[in-house]
């Protein structure tokens, strides 16, 4: 029979396909598997996988299956190089490819951190809360919808924390202190240092934080604080195998192999000791190795050492100004224009204060600097001023800018641990996040809150009458109205005020929206008519803060109408301290201080006369209690806005021109 022709090409294709398929099956059988499901055992402080050999197994095959290094595998299990029996145990380190010694930094794992719970305080706004915690206003609104309408004191604002961003260092963790917490314990728990905690929270010391306080924490910041050290380390050099004999006990195996019983039991967890059982014998050796370890400041172990760390963070006692009988206090004054009335008067007042303190038991070093920036030379001027400040080593810097408070100065203060006094820029809010800023004029939100509270407690029984064109931006009006029932509030146009009908025996508090002098005078004239036409009604008037500028020209009208108005400052040149200051100033400079609002010469005197003794008494540590001052125009009583923010001055006045011709200064914050 004739053979059929062979299609060689077709057969070759089938052959190649068959071989390829076989290779696929072969490779899948030896594909790298996961060792994570294998049992584990801890030997000499390190975890090992355990694999029990089966018929046909080889060390090479196991290394391929689990992705283990064959050389490392045979080094650890040397007795299996020559003889492998079914049931033999193979060991391999769990962390071989990414070993971290216990002496190295242990990072905090990402977790769901508890929400921030901020209790609303006097003067808080959504803006200030958002600024404080480094979130957006929209984030505050999202989780606290009612805050769009108003904030209630004592209300709890909740703000979630972003775990991943906290752990990677791009955000702080905000932590609420609990009973029993210590700085050392908190630092250890979140892998940071006491020094970093103090830098992140300039308002705390070891003894002044309490349960309920909120701290911000740089989680895992210690990962950057490492050193390389030589240390002795005990490691498992290899794991030998011992075949148990009849009547063997763990004690006899220990004696035969020279391995401690506890180590034997640890390495053979779950193994029954019987004849021919394969017993793992760990061989441990001690070597000197270089380790990357956390850099730990030994000073953190003692009270004195922790105080040294605190002093370094706050720049205390690091230069020659040690405040004792032979020490000195350094104050730098930064002004914008020495030819301006404001700066000229302020410097003169400051010089009077220095002269007033000349008999103090410490030397005073005083320096005046000019911040004469222009667009062309701003960088060079800033560099020159910074250099001059560094040479002078000030304990405190006072700046007289009324707007555009210099950012470079704020940064200088924070970087060098030097307090910076913002004397006049009311709108600047750097004190909310810069721990070195002292915001001397009472913040607007806090001020309006204080005024509303005072009006409610002192004049709450009076019917409130809002006079003139309503101003939605008038925070004081909103604060006063917000504490009264709507039924006890009425409105009146300025032109209709004189003809208003009042009840006999009624009590009325007229709040004036007008801000220009003519309208204020018109309102006070109408109030006088009302008083005359309603002799049995009790009438008082409350004005806006700018009414202080009309105190001289409308003095008689103010007294007659019984006017109250809020003010951050008030210089009464008719009282004893005012008269004495004018007399001293006139003797020194040949003329009376220029009348302004505030009176800048008095401001220079008050600020200098307050801060120099404070620094001398507390060694420049503004977390310590400051002595009471004797301010003529603006009382100073500093509070820190938060543990990581700066200071503000909550003190302000209600000024009353009484019907008896007196001027009453009612201090809102004592």
C-alpha cells in the first residue's frame, strides 16, 4: 500500500503547540506561591515560616515555590543540604527582605484617628476655628451645618482628621489630652519627641497642660531623627536538625545540643517529642553590627533635662540677657516712618517709659529701627533689618504698622523664639497660628462678644431700640441683638426718633448705627428731646466704637444723653495718671502729646512700660504668669489663643459719659 504524503510543516506546528502547553503546565506547577499561609514560630525574637517537607520536595523547589533565596535557605537549614526526609521542617525568616530591628524607628500605622472636638469659646468664629486646625471653612460647614447661621458658646464643633495625611507628615494630628497623660507618654505613643511636641505647641510646658486640652502632634516625626550605632545583636546563624531518640526528653535534648530548653520549645512549637521526630536546633551567635536607630535625647529622662529642652525651644537663656541683677532686657521698636506723627509720638512715649524704668535692677537695651520698604528695595531692606535684629538679640520686638503687618517679622519671631508685638494692626490675624505674635488690640470677634455679654448682663432689662440705617457688618449690634428676645427689640429711623412714643416708667437703650459726626449729633439732639418729653422714662444710649473720636467735640451732648460706647482704648487726660503723663511728656519734649485715637505717645509708654518688667520677671517665658501693669490707655492682660497659636489681649472698655459730668471706664475683662 502506498504511504500518504506527510505534511511536515503541520506536524511541526502541532509539536510546538504541544510542547508549549506542556511548558505552561510545568511552569504553573512551579509558580511562586504565597508563604503567608504557612505556620510561623518566633526564634530569638525573630519570626520564621515553617514548612514541613513532603515526598519529592527539594530545597531548590521550595525556594522557587515561595520566592525564597536558595542560598539563604540552605544557610539557615544546613542539615537539609545532604539529607531530606519526609516530615523534615524548613525554616525561613518572615522579614528577610525587609527586616526592621526593634531598635529601629517603629512608625505609627495609618488608622482612623478620632475627630477633633472643639468647644466654642468667646470670640470664636468659623474662620478662626478653620485657621486653627488647618482646614477650610467649607469643611467646618460640611460637618457642622448649623455653624452657617451662628456659633453658640459651649457648642462642640467636630472636624474629622485625615489619617493618611497625618501619617505621611502633611497634616498634624490634633489630640485631646486625657487624665494621666504626660509629654513623654504622648511623644512615645506617636513616635515623636518631647522637643517636637514643645515646638508644635509653644503654649505648653511639662506642668501646664491638663485633661481636655488639645495638642497638635507631628506623628512619626522621629523617623527623621536617626543615628547609626554599633550594637551587639544575637541572631540565628542556622537551624540544625536533631533526630530524637527513644526516651529523649527536652532536658536531654538540651544537654546533648547545648541549647536552652526555652529556645528549643520556642523553635519547636507544636512538635511532639518522640522517637525519630525531627527537632529544630537553633544555633545563635552574637555579632557587632551597625544599626540605624532613633536618636533619643537623654535629657528627656530628667526634669532638669526637659526644662533645658523647653528653654531651647523658647530661646530662653541662650544669650547674655540673663535676668538677674547684672542682666539686661532688650527691646527693639520697628517703625515705618520716623517723620509720621504716629511713629514720632510712639517713640517718644517709649523713651519716657525707659526713663521711668531707669532705676530697675537690670539694664535696658533699646533700639529703634525703620521699616522703610519700597517696591524697588524691599528684599534688601528686609535682609538688612533681619541682620540688624540678629546682631541686637532682642527679647521682644514691637511693630507700629497699622496695616500690612510685615510677614518677614512674624517669621523672624517664630524662627528665633522672639515675641513680636502687633501694636495697632487690628485686622491682622497671624496670632491665630504664629506662636510668637502678641496681638495687642482686642480682636474684633472677641471684642463684640464681650460687648454683647456686658450689655445683656448690665442693661438686659432695657428695651433695645436700633436707630438709623441698619449696618449688617456691625458686629456689636448683632452681638447685642443676639442676646435678646426679638419682642424686646424695635427699630426707628433717625428722622422719627424725636417723636417716638415712650412709656412712663419704661427703660430704653437706644443703639446708634450712625458713624459720622453730624448724624451722631442729630441722634443725640433727638435723644435730648425724648428725655425732655418723657421725664419718667429711663433712657440710655449706646454707640459704636468710632464715637470715641467725638468725645471732645460732643462731650456735652454725650453727658446729657448718658452715652455708652465700646472702645479698645481711652486716654482720659483729666484724671490723675493722664495729667501726670501730659506733665512729664511736656517737660521732656516742650509740648503736650498730640491728641489722636489712640493717643500714640501713651501707647508707646504703656507698651514699653509693661513688657520690659514682664520680661525681667518671667525670664522671657510668656507661658509664665505676668505681673499686672499700670497702663494709662489700654489695659494689657494676655491670653494665648491655643496651645500652638500666639497671644491676644482681651481687655477693652465700655466708656460712659454720665449725666453728672464724669467719665466712667468700665473694664470688660479684669
